[in-house]
């Protein structure tokens, strides 16, 4: 039966994250620091809005782009929160941010195109570029400069075949962000080489010690930026599968055509839940988001202090809900460390190489879990480190 399979699919490697999830699900007493989703339950008023929509019989398809009111709210949200101006006519409501990533890559990529992908970064970028027929070109980022992309890195990676760059900030797995000044530095390089920017801003609301800055907010950049985001992280709505993509008009038309054929529309009741999330947010200054972010911030500081105190150098994340400590000082790599920790102490972390070769000597730990779980995990990791150091 293998003869029927597309070669690109056969070439894909299994997800390095899912392997650990499968093991942990069958391991009694295990603590997982691998799950990349909020541990908070979707706020009641949002859940109730979806229930009301079902009770009222709103169970049919919506328009392909999504409910007009939701698209208007998304447009307003982006402008008021991040100074980004995309009209509602150029907003498509998607099945999570993941659909947005897939849409834009299928819409723009030709065989032989190069797409720049900062590394380490989200596990889906490389496979989605590959499935589109293009080449994913890693831009290797390092801890010393905050895992950001610099103008020099871009210039060294761009070729005549380069069509676009993915900007995944705040970053999964590193927690790195790009400040206004850092983005300002790379904009001239992007313009000079006429690149499209695919800006994945799903963690925009989870930024610590400052406000998220979108590359689309710079003069002239909205016209060459596809902005992808959603409700999963900020509003604890992962299972609702609701995201959005905003694009310049010509690209928007192409995205819309693909979306019409392969999806039709995002889940109706999830769209009503998203309407409630934004409407209520505007009236209470997004207090639900602020409360969750404050709790994540406490956990963030706890985990950074713990790993640095153990002698595992840990970059201080300024976004998302992950820490990305280095295990290189133990004369091992992330995969060996993660496997050893899971066997010895039943704590699951994700090997850094799941996010690209640049993460080889790191592991990703999510702090989107309770302080009780984090404290117990820290205790077990400490025991494992004592065993490793004793040899």
C-alpha cells in the first residue's frame, strides 16, 4: 500500500512531541511539562455563549469567512490592542491558527521556493513548508541574543529563491520575543529583498514585562504581512479550534479560495464563543487574559530560578508559557535527558530537537500547569540531576 502514498508525506518524521505524550498517557503517576496548552478552563461566560447558541438553534454553517460580527471584533481587537489595522473584509476565521499556517503556505509556495524559518520554533512549520513543495531554510537562533532573528542572520540566509519568512514571536519553545527596536532592525532587510512575512502571533497576549509588538504595525509592513493568531492561548480555548488570518487583499483572495474548498467555515458555536470573548474583553479591559497572564508570570519566574539554581542555564522567556533550559553542561543532549528523566522520575519534558537542530542541547518545559505540579516536578528533576552528577 505504500505505493499509493505521496512521497512528501512518506518523508515526514513523526512528531517528537506526540511520542512523549503517548508514553505519559500510559504512565501512572507521571507529571507532564510537555503540553502546550493552558491549564485554565475556558471562562464560564464564553462557554455559556456557546451553549446559548446551541439552544437558539445556531447549528448551521456560517458564511465562509466567518460571522461578520466576529470579523469586525477581530479587526477592532487587533487595532486597539496592537495598533494593527486589517479591515474585517480581510479577516478569515479559521480552524485554529494551525489552519492559517497551512493556508498561507499552500497559497504562496511553488516548488523550489525557500521559506525562512527561525529555529528553534513550532514543530509544524517545517512539515507544512515541505508539504507545500517548498524548502524550509532554518535560521538558527541562539540563547546569547534572546533567540531572535537579526539583520545579519537574514542577509546570510536569503537567496534569489527566498519568498517569505515566518516570524514566530512570542516563540514556542524558547519564550523569546522581538522588541520594537529588534523588529525595526530587520524591516529594511525584508523590504530590500521583497519578502512576505508570515507572522504567527498566537502568544501575543502572553508577553511579560512589556507589550507585544506586531511587525504588521510598522509603516508599509501590513501590505506584505500575513498575520496569524487565535483564541487558544489567550482565552484558554484550545479545544474550540478557533483562529484567524489577516492578509493583504491579493493574498487574502487566495487564502479564501483554499479555505472555501477544504474547510467551508470554522465551527459555528466556537465562533459565538469567540464573539463573547472579545465583546466581554472590551468591556472589562480583558481582565480574564490579565489574570491568566499574571499567574503564568509567577510560574515563569519559579521555573527560571529553579533551572538556573540547578546549574542548567535557562534563558528568561518574555513570552508564551515555556522555559527552554540547556542540558549541555551535563555532557548530554535534550533527547537523552528527556528519556532519562521520564524513566527515572516520571517527569515528561520535550527534547529540544523536536523544534529543530538548534534546540538539540535543550529541553522544553511548559509551565501551563499548577504550581503544585511544578513544585513536585522540580523536586523530581532535582533528584534526577543529583543522580546524573553522581554518575
